[in-house]
C-alpha cells in the first residue's frame, strides 16, 4: 500500500510561500525597472519637446540672437587696425608723448565696415581720451587696460550702441557685454616718452 504523506499541522508553514516570496521580489524588481525606464523616457521626451518649443516660439529676435551667438562662437575674430596715434600727454613738468597703434576686436565683419564708416569721429574721440591722460596713468598694465576699456566703450557709443554704465564713477567695465560690437581694444605698439 502506498504510504500516506503526513499532512502539515496547523502550526507548520508549507514550502509554497518561499517560492511566492521569490516571485513577489522578482515582480517588484521588474516593476521598479519599468518605472525607472518609463520616467527616464518621459524626461527625455519632455526635454526634447521643450528644446523644440524654444525654437518654435516664433520669437524672431531670440532666434536671431541664438544664431548670432552660435556664429560668433564658431567664426574667427575680426580685427580692425587703426592708424597710429601720437599725442602729447598731460604733465606738470617735462613734456611727455604717447605713440600707440590700437586694434579693435569686433563681433562681426559688418561691424568692421561700420567702424571704417565712422573712422574720423572714432579717431577724434580716441585722441581726446589719449590727450587727457597723464604719464602716471599709463605707467602700469592696469592703467593701460583701463585706457583700452575706455576706448572700447567710447567706440561702441560712436557707432550707435548705447554706452554702458561704469561700475564705479569714471571706471569702465572690465569686459564688454556679449552683444557689444567692439569686444576689446588691443595695442600693437605703446610707447610713452
């Protein structure tokens, strides 16, 4: 005769719950992975849509500005060399003279053409700035950089861009704004005697 298997007492647990626990853990992990993958997918889709939405807003000036910045970051810099300046500096004692050749770093080629159009007025303004300096103002690299910043801001004012407000009275900003046509003034020669 076949032996009868002993039935589990009420206090004992059958072996089936262990397999159910493993199955529940596997299902839980699968659900968690699906949630993470779905959330990542939704995030990427909304981010892509938001990027496209910025482009499709119909805001033409914003589009032009983005294109201009992209073009400027890829394009090589444009320099406009000015003719040499020779001026007598302000001094109490012995006469002092400055001879310098500045170059303007501009954003775009057409800005260089605009600078050439306004050249007489730009030269006049630069001469006034240079003639107002003392030899002691130009004795340090910081003084020369301040002069370059003054010339940059003044040229931006001449070619039609509003002058930026200085951060302190009489002190021009150290860096040009991202949309300023003239970004920097560099001196290819600078002699004070």
